[in-house]
C-alpha cells in the first residue's frame, strides 16, 4: 500500500485540476478577445468611413478631416484629386495589411471631391495589446495557482483533522486506553459515516475482547470446577482401591463385596461426569445432529417408560397430542431424561411428574412439571450455567454433576429451539418448557 501524504496528494490534484481549468479559461478568453477585436475592427472602420463622408459633405479642410479620422487605433491616408497626400498611413504599411483596410472615394463640394480615403487598423498596436493580454492571463493563472495551492495546503490540513483524530484514537486504543470513541455530531456526511463505522468497529472489537476474556475466565472456572468434581470420585476410587488391596486374605466376603460395589459406583460417577464434559465440548464445537421425522408425543412416552422403571415410587403422567417435527430423537430423549431425572431426584416419594406435548404458534412445546420443592425465581436462569447445583440438589441421593441442564439447553438450541425454566401454574414445583420448531 502506497502511503503518499494525503494532504500533499489532495493539494497537488486540486492544483493540477485548477491549473487545467484556468488554462482552458485563458484560452477561451483569448479566443473571445480575438473575436471581439475582429468585430470591433469592422465596426471601427465603418464608423471612420462614415465620419469622413460626413466631413467631406461639410467642406471640412483635408487636414482637419484626416486629423479626425487618423488616431491611435486607425491609420488613414487621404489623396486629393491634385495628388496631395495627408495622413500617417504609408503605402508600404497599407500593402502589408490588406485584410483590415477600407478604401473609399469621397464626394462633396470643394477640394475633397473625388479624393481617395484609405483607413486601416493599427496592427502593431493590436499585437501589443494581445501580447499584454497573454502575459496578464499567464500572471493571473500563476497567481491563482499559488493562492489555490497555498489555500489548499492549509485548508486540507484542517479538513483532514478528523482523520488525525481517528489516528490518535487508534493509537491510544493500541496502547491500552479502552472506551474512547469519536462520537461524530453528524452521521449523514462522509466523515460522519466513517467515524460512526469506526466507533462501531471499536465496539465490536472491545465486545469481542470482553467476551474472549469472559470466555477465558469461564473456561478456567469450568476446568477448575470440573477438576474439583472429578477429584471426589477419583479420590473415592483411590481410597477404596487401597482399602481393598490392604484387606487381609481372610476378610469377610460380604465386606469385600461391599467395597467392590462402592468402587464400581465411584467409577460410574466419574464416567458420567466425563461423558457430560464430552457432551459440553461437542456442543461448544457444534453438535452433529442426526435428524429424522419424530413424533414428540410418542418419544416422550418412551422416555417416561424408561424413567418409570428407575423411579417406581414416582407417578408419571403424559398429556397432549401427537406433534411431529424434524429432530435427533436420541438427543431430544437425552433432554427429557435429564429433566425427568432431576425432577425425580428433587421430589420426595409419592411425587407426580406431568409431561404435556402440544403445538403453539408453529412451535412444538413439551412441558415437564413436577410437585417437588420448586426453583426460586432468581435461580431459574442460573441453573443452566455449567457446574451449578442448587442447595436442594446437593441433598439428593445421587449428587449430579451440574451439567445436565446446560447440556439439555445446548441440545435444544442446536435444534433451533430452547429450554427454559418457568413459573408453575399452581405455584408448586418446577416447570420446564422445551420448544422446538415444527418443520
């Protein structure tokens, strides 16, 4: 990219354009001057001839007549019938400029009768006037170019001041001074639009930088929380494994079996957490969906049957009607299982979970409501953050990883839908609404 001074470039370009325009004007003026002079010559010669004829009819003496006709711009020659000659026009000069010469025969009383009058434009005088005009035009063009170049050199500096402001602002931001903006007073001009676009770019860059810092902090917190969550089952596995290894050979078989069962449970817990972390990583990278036509009512019934086998002490209800859409049945089933499992863990024995499938405003809605302790309004959005578990959840029997709901929402949004926790209709329990597009 060539970095020639914009100030110098604008000044030079404007000076060249102005110079060309002035030269064209000068040529036009000179041409018009020639046309006007040519017409004036004919008019002047005609006037002098008419004046001479009037003076001849009035018996004007030859010397007076030639004095009246012969002046600075016109040369005249008067030859009487007896051969006497008056005037400043010589035969040689008369022969040099035939085109601008008039010859007439004067008639009248007295000695001017039948005299010959010759009038001619003073060509040297006109040449000197034309030459002076050319020099005047050249001087005017040179002076105008100097004035234009000087005015542009200082005027462009003022006109380009907004660009200098942009440069200073960019350098300040590059040195770490965030938050400054140009804030143009008008956005309907070229510089106003440029400054507005510059501010928008800074907003986008600083927003991206802020999001990147936030994402980095979230990533660090997530990694730390994940490591903390994994530490518990890993520590349990280590402790149980060491206890098993240090058991005497004649240890009680039932105690040994109990230790093996605890070891398997801790390993299963660690495996579930790793699977959840992998699901979150897939969602962040762009979840690959295997979509097909799905009946959400039928799919909800299948998932209810699965959960019912694991929680026989909970009553499950399915309402609504068949709603078909294009989705990944395994992933939608994963959403339903996560929400249903959370509901079963949060409710005491004898609780009720109701699932309703319906279509509203071109959207498929699956509403899952339970009769548990519910979720406080301030926590209804926070529960979708990663590794967040409410106090009630910590007291449950299984102790989840805090990734189920974030994974469920990520899967819903990967389908172009959403998952939200809303207020229940009767004010009791929790209520989750899964919305999907009907395609």
